[in-house]
């Protein structure tokens, strides 16, 4: 169940934060999404925030085709 929760938080972070401005902005958005997802599923909120934040920071590097020059 924990892997499913983390995977869902990662997918949501990549999808929602991929095209936001800077790495810091994406990291904050990702941390919020990860924390909310963990809280909603009864998981560890701090771990969800950490995973979501990390995913938010690197999402534009992992999925550059999603964020074409706007």
C-alpha cells in the first residue's frame, strides 16, 4: 500500500507541477500535493511531502516533452 501511495503522489506531482516556473516553485507544489495525498490515505505526511517535493523539483527534467517552451 505504501508503494501505491508514493506512486500516486509522484504521478500527481509530475502531472500537476510539471510546467510551473522554477525548481523551487515546483518543489513547493509537489510537497503540498505529496503531503495532502499522504494525509488523505493515512500515510506519513512528512514522507509524502519529501517525495512530492523531490518529484516536483525534477519533473521538468524527467518529462521535458510535457513542457514545451510556453
